[in-house]
């Protein structure tokens, strides 16, 4: 057995990635019903993504390819379902189709579009995806995404996904919420003894530190296999906030826009601790926030008003939370000072549509 190094446990490397899905965890297949409407002719839009002049251009090359191989050129307005098997294979797979090669072994493939070098409907779609590097926009409806049948969505090859630590595989760990993963790491640490514990200690400390920082900003429900593009703006901002602590650099100005938005009040404490840790490292942290707990933890507050939009733009109060409560010019301070705000028990009725 070859030596396993860390690249074997990354789906972004050739050593670790599943050989079928290339580490994506999913595979694509063409949605044939969406691509070809067989009741229509090529001239009338049988190929969905052939539009305007492009449709006329591709139809002409297809007809030239038929003529090149001696295959009857379909009559105008002939529906695709009436094509012969050779015509249909040429249409779908182009001049590189195996049936075309088998039936015309002595005929050289056309070299140019003028000679009939027709790429084929399906190869053209695959080329579009490979050129863009992702499935997006107009091309998305022409493909179906399914879990990779080889790795079951785990992204790693058979060797990499079979390795266990304390009886647990890496893909299983990647699917755990971070809070559960943190408990697993703690259990692993307690199970190691002697030399094994000494060797693993720096790595376990690094894991625990990173996990705890992300958990502290209220993201204990995330999993490691969650794609970054699926994170909300608030989640992404809090992950960057936690990562900033690892940098341990000073003299930086951090500007955060409502980092506690959407958080349960119990998770706000964790965000405040992270903000204070950044400050204690010698950085300046500017936070746009309306949460009273964050206000109370701030070293200095600035209240801008007196109203919103064109009615604002002036500093109407500044200082600690206690100081702002005593400033009559601060709308925020006066609101926070009122411990028993008046509640409107007669809200406006909803208008009927």
C-alpha cells in the first residue's frame, strides 16, 4: 500500500478526487427531452438552443455533413422523429459518432464547416459547459444533476473515503454539524495516549481553536461539506470574522455591517467576544449595529440622525451606551432610556387585495 499523504484526503487533488465526478460529488447528464423536440423539424426549432441565424448555420452544416457521407439530406420541415437512425445519430453526436465511423470507415471526416464538419447537438452542449467551467444560465435547463453513482456524493476516491480514524471516515466527519464535529475531536483527543497524543497535539489544538471560533459566531449548524456559494451574506461575513482571528495581525480597520443580524440572542455573545478579541489584538473595529447587547459592549458609540435618508447626516450623540441615554439630542438614546415604551394596541388593519 502506498503512503497516504494529505493530498489523498482532498477532493481538489488528483490523488483524492473521485475518478468519475472529479471531486464534484455530482454528475451531469443531458436532459434530452429539453434539448430536442422531435415533433419539430430543424428549420422549425427542433433543437432548443439553436436560435436565429445560429439555427440556420447549424442546420446548413448538418446538411453538408449528410451530403459528405452520402446520407440522404432530410427534406425541409421533416420532423426529427422521422429521421433515419444514421441521420439522428449524426445530428445528436456529430461526425465523431461511432455509428458514423463504423458505417463509413473509408470516408475521411470533413475538416471544415464548409465540408460538413458538424459537431453534434450533445458535444456542443458539453463544450459550452467545459468552456464556462460551471453549469449556469441558459445551459442549466439542458442538464440534469444527480449524485455521483461511484462515490455517492462523497467526492473522494475509493481508497481515500475508506480510511478511518477512530472508526469514522472523513466524508462522515464532513457531514457533521460543527458542534458535533467539535465533540468528536474532543473524544479523539481523550482516546489518544502517550506518543500518539504527543504527535497529534498541535493538530488537535488547531482544529479545536478553528471550530470554537466559528461556533462562537453562531455557525455551529454548518457542515464542512457545505458549499461556500450557498452561504448567506451574514454567514459568510461571520466566517471571515472568525478567520480574521487566525491571522493575528494588528493595525487593521474592520468595518462590519450588522454581524448579528438573524442571530439568536444567545449567539450574540459569541460574536461580541470575537469583536473584542480583534480589538485586543490591536485593531480598530467599526460596527454598524442596532443590537442593544452589541451597543452595551462598544467602547464608543456614534448616533447619526436625527432622521433617515435626507433627514440625517449629523452626529446627534456619542459616547458609551450610558452616556448616550443621557443625551436628549440622541433619538437612539431616548428610545433606550425609555424602559416602558408605549405599545400600540390598535395596529392598522390589513388592506384587502
